[in-house]
């Protein structure tokens, strides 16, 4: 999981994945998308399958990423 100041839109173009946003987990398939607001913890999880996606972000002065160390279950 990580956070950053910028908004992010992820569009799946091939494959499938799980996306964790805050406390929600959903599965995305080809042609699905998710919008993630800035400062919201999130992660994209690929379990060994081919995964291709576009990540569209807005530009802000601070483009740093803050990693959140959490134990996976």
C-alpha cells in the first residue's frame, strides 16, 4: 500500500487484478477502471497473470510516494 498527493486513474487494458483502495478490495478486469483520490492508501495486486494498464495522474508540485508498511493477510 502507498499514498501520494496526486489523483490517479487506473484503466486495465489486459488481464485482471485486485485493487485495494482504503479499506475496500475489488477485482478489475479488462476495460475496468478505478479512480483514486490523492492521499488515499492503495495498491494494485497481480497474482502472476499478464497485466497491462494505463495509469493517468494529474501533476502536483509533490510527486513523492509514501510507502505504508502493512502486513498482508
